[in-house]
């Protein structure tokens, strides 16, 4: 039974790129039996376990990448579950808001129209409009000059 547990541990480690089955066995014997432990270990400790410096650094970088991917996948799954839980509440809130919106719009329209009437009444001119000449010939002083 112990051999079977060791095989699964070596299988997980050998699934990483640049980690062979022999390297995985060396890592398990050195008590580096998970990808997380491999990501946290140093090249010197892996060299003591029997790996070369190049293989140790490649294995560590592969383990770090795998850990980041796993963490990102967990975060995404958690966010998805939270969004799925919140979705019915958001839908209900949107429905109640949609019911209230026409009432708010009609109230706003009524109050706005009242305000517009007030502003129009205040700014209406109290007297005749000023006639602005369209050309110089229509100006009063020009007409007087022509009449002389």
C-alpha cells in the first residue's frame, strides 16, 4: 500500500515538465512529495536530493508555474460560485427597480415641466422685441443720409 501512495506522488511530480520518473522518485525520497513543496524548495536542497542544478531550477520553475495556475483556477471557481449565488438576488433587485423606474420617470417629468414653466415665466421679455437690421442700408443713420 505504501508503494501505491508513493507512485501517486511520483506521478504528480513527473507530470511536471522537465521532471522524469527517476527525478520524481528522488524528490519523494527527499520528502519533497508535492508540487507545492517543490515550488517552495531551493535548488541547493534539490541538489542534495540527487538532482543536477539545471534540472532542479527547471523543476522549481515548472512547479511555481503549476501552483500559480492552480491558484488562479481556484480563484476563478470561487468567483463563479459567488456570482451564481448572487445572480438571483441581482435579478430580483433589477426587476423591482424596473417596476419603480416608470414611476420615477413620470415624477421627474412632472417636476421638470413645472420648473421649465417657472423659468420661462421669469425670462419672458416684458415689452416689444427689438428689430435688428439685416444690412447697413436698413440702419437708421443710413436712411437719413440717403434722404438728404
